[in-house]
C-alpha cells in the first residue's frame, strides 16, 4: 500500500513535475498548429515593446552636389506589457492512493505517478485551451479573460491605433467579392509597409462562412473546376479565393466563441515577429530569475497530511506587434 510519504521522492519535485507537465500530450489548437506565434522564455514578468512612430518618406530627386533630404531622428518609445498569471489548483486525497499496491514489475512510486500525471494531463488541456483563446485574442487585438468579457489587454488602445475594417457585401449576391478581397488585401499591405508576407488567411465565424460559400461569386469561380469538390464536400474545409485562404474557425470554450459568428479576421502569414508568445517564470522560489517555460507544476501537503495540494501554472503573453495588419471583415 502506498504511503503519503512517497511524495517526498524527487520524482515529485518542482523540476520533475514541471518536466512531466511540459511532456503531456498537446491539445490541438488551430492557431497554435499553424505556427504563427514565435515562442520564447523571459526572466522577467514584463515585456518591453519598442514602438517606432516614424513614417517613411519618398526621397525627391536633386542636383548632384546639393543638399539632400534631411533625415530626422527617430521617435521611438518603449511600451511595457505584463504577462498573465494562469494558475490551476488540484488535490490528491490520501484515499486516492489508499488502494494502490505494487503489481508485477510496477512499483508503488510508478502507480502514484500515474495518479499525479492524470491530474497534470487535465490541467495541461485546460491551459492549452486558454493559450489558444488568448492567441485568438491577440489576432482580434483584444485579449479577454476566461469569462469572455473582462479585457486583459487591448492592443489597439495600447498602440493608440484604430482597427481597420472592411465590409465584404455578402448579403448582396451582386457584390464582386474579388474586388472586396483586393481592397482588404490593400489595407493589409498598407499596414505592413515595407514588410512582405507569404500570404493571407481569413478565419471566419459560422454565419460569415455560410454566406461566403453560398455567394454567387464563389460558386461561379469553382463551377466546372477540379476545386469544385471543395464546395461539394464538407462545407467547412478551407479554400482559396481572391488571394485569401478562407477557413471556418470553430473554437469555443464554455460557450464563449473565439471569433464572432458574423465576422471574419484577415491576418498576414509569414511575417517575422508579427506574433509573439513569451513565457515568464513561475512565482516559486526555485524559479526566481530563471528563463521562463510554458508550464510549471508543484505539490505540497494538505493540512493534517490528508493528501497533496497541487498547482499547474503558465505565465504567458500572447501579442501581435502590428495590430493594424489584422483586418476585420464584416458581412
């Protein structure tokens, strides 16, 4: 029979539990799987982002030997962003390891580790879902708390810019969607300036998506082509139209949709450092001034030694460094 003292083994130290939590199976998330966000660890709780207020100017032609255009100094300033603390608590009661006995080649330690790993696996899934929710928030320019209403970070307000929007005219079957797509891409190109992207992708809410795939412009484009199978098959598969890869995004947790049903979000792909995920260290004595990693875990005894209290946590900041490049598409 396993004893509660088994938790004093090094297998349940902060480093061991943290390694176990980071090794848990990844919960698939569309934003994460696309690899849009560059991940890195930091040793502080705050990230400084440099904002350059300069605008590019064309250099006028001039006579050789005469003075040229005066280049003014930069107008940069630093904006601090705080990481978000995401703690989760779990308990392992003494009764849960009461009936554990060694069987075959398995030891009591291995059996107790299975109990702990089941808790860590559940905590990891919930943290992964939260990361996906906050990454989509970064794409939307507004990162929300788990209730779906409390604003943790408003990128447009912080950068002092106004979100760009484009009406697609999907309610009118006579609308030339190719022209609307071109206008949206022009807005995105202007926001990126001299930076080039490898393509553009639009994440669509379900109502926006249904109107898009049933629009005359889309149906006529794919009529009598090999790609018509994209519309005959599962109507939720992605397809390319007007220079944009369109796909329905179905993320939802606890009734909170990651993207509005009547809207779509146009983002650029392949832009260096456009999307960043940084991870701060945990608030444990063992991790002070260390390089942050995505997940941490730790356990300690409950009062009267009735079991173990555990915690899993992550301290991320998911953000977009050029929020104007994200275009909100409306019906």
